[in-house]
């Protein structure tokens, strides 16, 4: 098991992909700190039922005090932070439509959660990772590299995640901290269905049709790469964005 004795913070870990990441890391021996604006009890219970250890924190990544509290909870419970998975994002709650119909407040909210939230969680966690180093994995999206229309606030925010990943990787490398991102295509989750609504089936088929490997992504397709990038197996990989899109965008 790759994460025995290590502690992983997962933002947005109360549901959907975040919950899946928590279970996968726990299965590899990690202590898991789950933060979310929604109740984290179900995720914590699933980790513990599988024999792992987890703590839940109610936190909004747009608030620096909440990010600091998440890092402090990790240190109090487990004494170290080895990896941060910046998964919290606005996606399913966003309105789908032409760029000139996007509400100003919704644009700002997408940037606050999807970009500022990562920056703030990193500010809170990195000081605790300095001695032993570690890994940060940010969740970008195919939307950014392909240029998804009719969701420009989401597309732009995920493009910013890629830039943030590259710049931060250069800044924290001296502390032996690696920073990478994954950019998945549409993943079969409840969040995807909520985002596309009655267009979900059509959107999934359309995206899969552009792929070299023409099947929709399952959560396991994404988590396998996230765990790899967070592990010592990826000790010389930093500043990269790994496409998990069946060969849609080939960088």
C-alpha cells in the first residue's frame, strides 16, 4: 500500500468523485481528512467501514479561515500532511448556457471556488508539508484544454487551475513538494448529471464520440491517476497536467 502512515486532505470530499478519492486513498493505507461544505459523515463512515481512519471538516474553500481549520484538523488528528487533493469545485450547480447569459455573481462564484479555493487550501497546507515534502493534485478539466462552450465560467476557471499548477510547482519545488493536475473528460457521476440536466445523455455520447477510446470515464479512471501523482512513484513529475479523456486532446 502506497500511503501507509501518510495523511491526505481531500476538499469537496463529501460526495461524488471526492468521496471516491477518499475511499481509494484509505484503501491504500492513508489517513484521510475530508472537507466539504456538505456533510462529510457519509464519507468518513465509508472510510472507517473499510478499516481506514478519517476525520471530517465542514469547510468552504473560499474562506481562508476554513482552509486553515482543515489543515489544523489534519495536524491535530494525524500529525502531518503529505498530500492535498484540490477537488472542491462548482460544477453541477452552475447554469449551462451562452457566455453572454452568465450571471455576474455565478461567474464570480465559479472563480472563487474553483481557483481561489485551491490557492487558499495550498496556502494553508504547504507550511505543514515543508519538512517531509509531499504532493498536491489539482482537478482541472477537459473543458479547459478543449474549450467547452456554453459553460465559459467553468471552462475559464479550469484553465486557471492549469496555470496555477504550473506556477506553484516552480515555487514549492524547493520544499520537495510536487504540484500536478488532472484534466478529465466527463465522468459518470451525479454531478455530471446535475450540470447537464436533460442534456446529460446527449453530452456524454457527444464527448465519447470525440475520443480515440470511445467510452465514458468512470471514477476509477480518474482516481488511478490522482493516486499515482500523489504517490512516491511520481517523485519526478511536477507542473504537469495529465489528460484523462480517452485521447480527445493529445498534448
